[in-house]
């Protein structure tokens, strides 16, 4: 069995790097939603894990329970962020699928734990 061709390995690494950059650009344009309180609060984040919007049902505001509103906002944002991270992780698994390289799914800061 001959040793791996270094030029071939480097070529494949460059190809994967290009595909990774493409996935990161695509993820940055995607929107991920999360909600809490049965949909009373909805948050939308980008694939770059930036909060784009938080919507609160008017009836929740008129109820005046400030602590509950704060809790539901945090829960909705966390749900949206979790959905964004899951989407990024799925894209990374699709990119690295079958390679069997441990830890490669965490490239680019996506799907690297936290929470």
C-alpha cells in the first residue's frame, strides 16, 4: 500500500475549505426561529447567531407580568439560537460526512457546544 499523495491531500483540504466558506456564507443569510410560552414570544436569529427580532404577543404585555415576559424572551432567543446551531451542525455534518475526522464538525465556531 503506497503512502497518501501529499498534493492530493492538500487539494482536498483546499476544496473542503472552499466548501466550508460557502456554507458559512449561506448560513449567514438563513433565519432561524424559536418561540416560548406557546408562541407568545418569538425570536428570530441569523445563522451568524445574531438576534434579528423578538416579537411579544400584545396580550402578554398588557398582562404586565414583567418577570414572565423576560423569562419568555430569554427562552425564545435560546430556542432560536439552538435551532441555528443545529442547522449549522447539520450543514457541517453534510460537508464532512464519511470522512471520519473527529472534531471537524466544529469548524468555523458552529456547533461547538455552549448553552
